[in-house]
C-alpha cells in the first residue's frame, strides 16, 4: 500500500438534477459565490490581459463596475436606484465635510470613463447597439478602470 503524505484537500460537491435522477459533481464554490463586482472585475482583467470576452459586453460592464465599486467604498451613499451620472453629480456637489467628498480625488477620471462607457448603454445612447468599438480605445478604458478601482 503506497504511503500518502499530507491530508487530502477538501472538495465541495453539488447536486444537479439530470432527467429523473441526480448527479453529484465537484463544485467550484469560490467561482459560484463570487459577487457581481468580483466577477465583473475578473472579466475586465481577462479582457485586458488575455483578450478574452465580447468587446461590447466588456464596454457595457465598465459603468456597472464603477457603480458597484463606489457603493462598496462609500456604503449607504448611493442607493440602488441611482446610476453613475448621479454619483458624479453628488460627488461634485458634496461639501468637503461629507464622506462622499473623499471621492473628489478620482472625480475627473470617473467622469472621463463614464463619458466613454455611456456610449454603449441604451439609456444614454439610443444607437448603442450599433455603436462601433475601437479595440485599442476599449483596452485603454478597461486599463484606466482597473487602475482606478485599484487605487482609491
């Protein structure tokens, strides 16, 4: 009998219905329980470093990532029914004694990224479906977005 060294790593299992029966398989729990923010961040990172992902989807995910990021950084300041344009206005108009004022250091960059990304959202551009994507420009804004969320 061969010797074993160490303890085997625990594995998460999942049950899935298959026809009239049930299948048991290994479950990538980390991947499946990652929040939207982490998944979107990973999608942008993969696009930037491995050229993975649909460019239109990537362009459309920039604004939601910034919104989620700002909600994480400043909890309770940006309700779920507000969008990045409203966040920008609140930050710009905030009194320096207010918590939101801390985001003024990134305001110009958030505005620039928002100006780019809103071209790919139907609520700000009626022709967003046909809006062409320049891959170099998209790469630049993905890089800027990832840098922003990694620095503030």
